[in-house]
């Protein structure tokens, strides 16, 4: 069997060449000389008969003529293959070989003519007929190889046969009856030759066709065999891969019964192939702890002939349990029915364990985070409450007609308490931001008002240092924007506060601009000072927590090193950033970029209520009822003192229940509501008051030591109108009273 298609191609080409006109001529040219001696036996036989019947010269002549004619034909034929190879045209050789065939056939007539002429025709007629028949059959044999040569030979024989018959009849050598038999015999011979010719032609055509078909079929068979062989190798390779794969593989029938398992299956489960084959995986591997829902999902997928990937707890042969990731895929037959399932399983116990540990660690981290947040809230509340007392009392003491020296002591107490509050605020803010909690509470606000109010807090310090603080607006500013004005103020106070702190001469310039697009506003605040500057190698670390340019700065200027860290996180929370350019000894520029939303309300509406901090002067509201809900006695005393000059009618409640009761009975115009109180807290009390339609609704302002944005949001959603954080500033309180 030929190895490949190429060999078949070659064989087909050879076949076609052998059956081409040139190929047939060449084969004819080889066949005739091959049977030369065979033919000469007959020539010799004929000559021998002439010799024996007393005509030795005629015998020799006939033999010589016959051999000569055949020699001429064969001699030329033996040169034909070479001539064809040399490129002599086929046509030329075809007609030349026809000519030599004519010579051969004419010379062969010597063995018909001489006996007839020399002997008695009645005696030689049978021989003549037999000769014509033999020579005719011999000539017909090569019809398909050289039709012209065959026709020439047959025509010569036919003509000679007719000639002999005509001669015999004309000479009346034989009886009338013999003549008739002879004619009939001649036509029988012609019919025999014709039949043989047909047989030879059809036989050759049939043989050629069969040989060609056989060759084509062999070729197809070889190709199919090759494909089969390749598929077999592929299947063997895949079987090897599956057998030696690291993942467990098993094949099951359409009902799910195991048909085959690989080595890894045995390694994973402990069950040998013999134990596994024929069993259902669920019966073999499910244990009491296996999830029934997962098992049902697998069974349903098998019934539906659908693929499924899931994780399931398996029980091994030794009783141990493992989590496996199983991927079950149906293999479909040509008609679409499920032929079998292939399941690939991987041990994911370690990953599961890890995920469980991670979840536990996450839970405990969240628990820790909650505890931390709770601790911070408590700390914040607990520190702010007494600080409220210290700062408030210091405020009151300052206005109590003290001597200059006493006044300076009080100022120091107040300044120190405020410094302490700033540190506490920074640390609390940072802890909250560090825990990933957003402290942004956006409202509609006035940007210029926000910047101005921050600067108004800082200006006294600049005045004291005799340095300027200039604000330049480069673009028109929108009347309202949506953002957390409190946190923006915090950033400005921090950056501009630092600029003032680190500048001895010159001043601070703030360049404010705002670009507005459909998406929102991009606010840019460039704060440039003429201060000490920052060494180039420290600029990158300046935003790190607790980081300062150098130790000397802490000694000289104080600070925690948290301000910039918090400011940058806040800027990031507002989709912005803070960048620095600075030269040591020449000054620095801090550029704050903030992305703020469009205001929800239109500019005509007033922004969220906020106290006017410049209203330090006591407001006079004689007889107007105010309710202070506050459980801490120091703070009650402080509020009493703050509100004394307002000439208001102030009521006090120690808890939420009392606050609601007093609100119902006295209908105060304003309520200052502490958030955390025993019994009922400020939020619940506010909700109760707001829900009571019999009460003329007062302005309710939160008064609380809880300072997170979430606290502010909770107060507003409970129905409060504003928010005052402890330690309470008198100016802020007056600001609110101004608005009621
Ligand atoms: P601090 O509370 O120490 O001011 P910050 O985070 O606000 O903390 O600032 C960190 C450090 O960055 C400061 O200690 C100072 O070394 C440097 N710094 C900040 N602003 C300026 C400025 N305008 N000029 C020079 N140095 C500055």
C-alpha cells in the first residue's frame, strides 16, 4: 500500500501515461517484438509444409519473405520507445509503424499465395483459412494499442481471403458445394475475428477502467486509513493526557454511572478504577456533610444533559473530606442525545480553607473597625464635653471684668484648649479617613462665602504677624455649588494656616478660579506664600502622616504633621488633589483642585442654613422661649450664661422625654438638642416633636459632641434644622439665634 497521497499521485500519472496515445504506441512497440519468435514458429511450420509437399524453394522463399517482413516491422518498432523519449512526434511514429505493419502483413501473404499457387487449391484452402484466422486473431489482439496497424493487417488478410476465394471459384478447382462451404467458412472466420476484435476492445476498455477505479479507490482507502491512523494517535494521546492529568477525570454514561477514571481520581479519592467503575459518583463520594442542594443541581444537570461547574464536599475512601471544584460536561452524539459525561475535578480544599480564614479575618477586622469607630466616637464625645466646659467658661471669664494679667491667663487657657481641640479633631478625622470611611457630606453652598469665612478665621493671625493675605478671583464664580463646604473650609484653613504659620515676612496670595462643564465645576485654589519653603528632598514626604519638613519645625512652629495628610485625602474624596511647588527660603505654592457638582437648588434659593460666625454680639430676643436639652450640668450652665444677655426665656431638659414634654407644654421658638442623652436621645426626641402636629414647630439645632458627617446627616434626617458641634462657640450660637 503506497504510503501517502504523493505516491498515489505518481501512480495515477504513470497509469495515465501508459494509457495515453504515446503510452499505447510504446506498449505496442514492445509487445510485437516480444512475440517475434512465437510468430516465426508458425512461419516455419508453413514453410515446412511447402517443403514436405515438394516445394522446398517455395518453402524457403515463403519463410524468408515472412521473416523479412516481420523483421522490418520489429526492427523499426524496437526503436520507437527511444524515439518517443527523444520527442519524435507521436503522429509521425504512428503512421510509420502502420506502414511497417502493412509491410509485415503483405509479406505474410506469401504463406497464402505460394501454397495456393503451387498446390491444389482444394487441398490448401483449409490451410489458407486457418492462416487468415490465426493471423487475424493475432492482429486483433493489439487493436487497442495500435488500431491503424490492426486495421491494415486485417484489411490485407480480408483482401487476400477474398482474392483466394475468387480465384478458386474462377478456376473452378472445387465443387460448387465446396465453394459454398468455403464462403461460409470465410465469413465464419470474419465473424470470429470481428467477435474477437470486440472482445479485445471491450476487454481492454474494461480493464483500463477497472484499473483506474481500483487505483482511485486504493487512494481513497489509503487516505481514510491515514485519517483513521491520525485519529487513533490523537485518541491515544488524549487518553494518555487524561490518564496522567493532575486533575481527577472520570467519564460517566448518560445516566451518570462511572465508566472510566484516571490515576488522579484514585489519588484524590482513594477509590481504585475497579471500585469506581459502575458506581454513581454521589453514592461513592457524598458524605453526610455534602450539600444536598449542590448534589441535586448536579443530578438535574445530568438529567437535562447540561454542563455544570460547582464546588462540592466529597468524602474519600479513608473517611477524610475534601472540597472539589467539579466541571461536568456532556458529550453529545451525532443525533444530539447525550452519549456520556466528562467530569474534571480539582481539590480546592486549601483554597476553601484560606477563603474561610480570610472571611473570619475580615469579620474580625470589621469587628475591630467597629470597636475602633465606637471607641473614637466615645472618645470624641467624652473629650469634647469637658472641653466645651473649659472653652465656654474661659470665654465667660474673659468678659467678667478681669485685670490685664488675669485676662492673659484666661486667653492662654482658651488658646491651649483650642490647640488641644485641633489636635483631637485631626486625629479623629485621620482615624476615620484611614478606616476608608467617607466623611463628605455635600450640600449646596456659596464657594466665595466659604473661602472668605475660612480666611476670616485666619486673618487675625496674619495681622498679628504683619503679613498680608490676598484673595484674587480669576473667573466668575457660580452662585451655588454642591459639595461639603465644612471640609473645603477645613482644607483651606489648613493650607492657608500653614502658609501664614511658615511665613515671617511678605504674605499669602490665594488665587481662586472655577471652570464649569456639563459634568460639574473644577475649582482651583493656588495658595502662594513667601515663607520658608520646603527642601526639595522633603516635598514627596510632606503628605505622609505625622510628617514635617524637619524636627526643628516641630520645636519652632508646633503641629502634628497630620493636616496635609487629611487635606489631601479630603481632596481625593472630592475627586481632586493637592500639589506643591516650593523653593527653600523663597516660598511655596500649594494648588488645591476640587471637582464639585452642580448645585441641586437654583441660586435664587438659599443654601443650607449655616450659622453666621461673625455675629459675636449678643442677640436680644426678650421673652422668646428657648429650650436647651442637655444632660451635662456644666454645659447647661454654659448655655445659661451664653443666653443670659439675649433676655430669652430659657428652659432646660435633662433628657429626651423631658424635652418632648416641655416642647408640648411651652412651645419654644428654638430648641438646642444634645444628641446623646440618657433615656431618650436627641434624635428620637426630635422625631417625636416633628411628628406631633399639636406643637407649633420650633427651630431645632443639634448641640453635640458627635462631630462626624454621619452624625450631621442623622440629625438632619431626624428633622433638625442645623448642627452646632461642641465645644460650642458663642459666635456660632449667636449666629443661629440671628436666624430664628
Ligand atoms: P503640621 O501640623 O505640622 O503643620 P501639616 O501636615 O499641615 O502638619 O504640614 C506638614 C509639614 O509640611 C509641616 O510641618 C511643614 O514642615 C511643611 N509645610 C506645610 N506647609 C508649608 C508651607 N506653606 N511652607 C513651608 N513648609 C510647609
